[in-house]
C-alpha cells in the first residue's frame, strides 16, 4: 500500500518497513551505472519508414521507405555517423503498383535481398552496401513471374504492406523464395542461386485450402537443421529441406490469423494474432 505524508509518498512493505518512494531513491548510490546508457540522434527521411532492420555486422540501419503506392525506396544509414550510404528506388512508373515490406540479409550482414509485388508480377533484387546505377539494378533484378510462367492476375490486399512473396538467405548465394499465386490458391517455392543466376533443383507447387486473401507472411532458415520454415497469414506452415526443396512437410498450425513473428533460437515461433501473442514450439 502507499501512504501519503507531508514529505513524500512512502511504500510500506509486507514486513511493515517504510521505504521512500521518491524517484531512484533506492538507487542513488548506483546512479553512475545508469548514466549514458542510451545514445540517440534524429535522422530525417524523405518519406515514411515502412520497416527497418539493423545489419548483423552492426554497421547499417536498412530501411524501406514508401513514397506512395507506385514508388518505394531502400536506404541504408551508417550507425556511427548516421549518414545515408545507400539508396535504391523501387517502382516509380505511372502504371506500377508496388508492395514492398522488408529487407532480408545473409548471416554476415553483408548481402541483402528484397522481394516485391509489381502490379500482379513478382520480382526480386539482391545487393550489397554499395549504391548502383539503374542499369546495374536492371541487370541483376529477377523477374520471377517470367521465370515461373505466371501472369499478372494476382491481387494483393489494399491496406496491407505484404507483397504475397517472401525470401530468406540460406548462405551468401542461395536465397529461398516463396510466393502465393492467389487466382488458383497455389503456393510456389524454390531456391535461387544468385551467383549462377539459376534455380537450384525444381520449383515446388501446392494448392492450399484457404481464401484468396491468404499470403506468405515470413520465412526463416534454421542453419542447425538445414531447414526452411515458411508461414502463411491464415496459419499454414511449410518445413522444407535446405539441400532439397522438393522434400517438405506441410500442416495447418492454427486457425488464427498470424501477423508479426520471430523465430527464437530455432526452437520456437512467437507470433502476433490480433491482440494476442502466440507461442509455437517447433
């Protein structure tokens, strides 16, 4: 309980001892330990930040910025100087409709990749920390829809940032890609080697029992078991072998809609569902 006195509010513990409740009064002899714990600086961006990650080598903040529905930017900022060190535009054409959610990185934090939705088409880019020309970007960008023979009939959900396609690094060169072609409710996944510019193995497809508003939310790579985990908004889950994408397990792990999620020590998935936090043991 708290007792109001003329001097200050005091806390009476279960042993009847009165302890001052003034700010930090119990830590005054240790106050030096709490000094300078945080360093902050304001960095102004041209457009709102859609997502941000810190590179695994702790040198860069990598941001996705949204100007409008047609134009996004990927930018990097140095964590020491806070200066912008990298910038690429995604989209910008009058007839483009872009959805780009986040940037993925390799285990060293030296290579990055994005997958995005371009008015019904699926595309992927990979890059380092050095800015490129428009010609260099076009040369490296992968037209996944053309590669898989898909049309532009996929319709993303307005109001959601999700591009119906996700990716994750297996190593410095191999990237796992998972997309959902919602006209036929078909799941696609494959592994792409950026050094060889070719798919490793075969592309796997599976028709899902779900609605057209479903989409892959996130994928993770477990380097301990050489397994890829990819999760859908409506609760579907794939466990895929990293050395053979044709070998996989599929299940419906929950009936709840999944949102922001994290894989913890390759042991458990923590996911947001509306106002709830869900824990799944792998």
